[in-house]
């Protein structure tokens, strides 16, 4: 069992059924509650921060972190071993696709429920052969990606946060 605040600890990514069952037994026997088994998604992970004013979203630059310890991703899952941006391998139009298929639908759904989202939405994504999939959302900056994304901003962060707080994301150029 793991959640965003557990920084990936307790997560196993494996194709080995026996290893998965043993991992589940371990966590269940240590009083950690339930175990969540998710569909395996093969592809590259991408982090994208979106600022929202409750109606519009404004993307920051995508980044990728290194989740597994040891060279060649041979070690256990971690909260992040570093990150980089820009991602030259991303397909053209990636950010626009995430805005149209993930960011705006999420913000619009929350607004329709009477709970408009105003602030920073962290989108943990994976680029699969079947398209972009969401792994997780967080309402906060994530680390280590924040360390690499914020220095790339052209518009000061204070101006972006002000736009989100005052309904101005739709009028802002992309940072």
C-alpha cells in the first residue's frame, strides 16, 4: 500500500506474480490496511503541473523524475532520485493533449459539482501505446520535479499564482 505522501514507498512494479503476492502479504501482515493492485501501464512517466483558476488551466513545463534507485532502474521504487526538463522525446502536442483530455475535463467536472479547483494540480501521467494515462493527481507541487520546473519559468511564479487566485489563467500566456 502506498499513497502520494508515502513517496512511492511500499510500491512494487513487477511482472512476477509470486513477487506481487509476497509483497501484498507483507503489507497486509504489517497492519497497513488494504492493498491496491493497479493495471500495469508500460511507458514513460511524465509530471505536468497545471495552475487552475477554477475554469481555465495554465501548464508549466513537463518534467520526468527518476523513481527507481540504482543504475538502470534496477533498485526499489523511491520518491524520486532527481529529474529533468525539457523532455525532448515527448510527442508534439503533448501538453495541449493533456490540457484538453485531462486538465480541463477535471477542472470542469469539479466546477460542475460545486467544488471549483483553484490552485496547483499535479498530474502524474504515463505515455503508453494506447495514449496518455493518469497515474495520480496531487494538489501540490511534487518533488523532485519542482526543483527543475520552477527555474524554467519565464513568468514569475507569483504572477502565475495570482492569476490562478483571481480567475486570470485564461488571459495569461503560457509560462
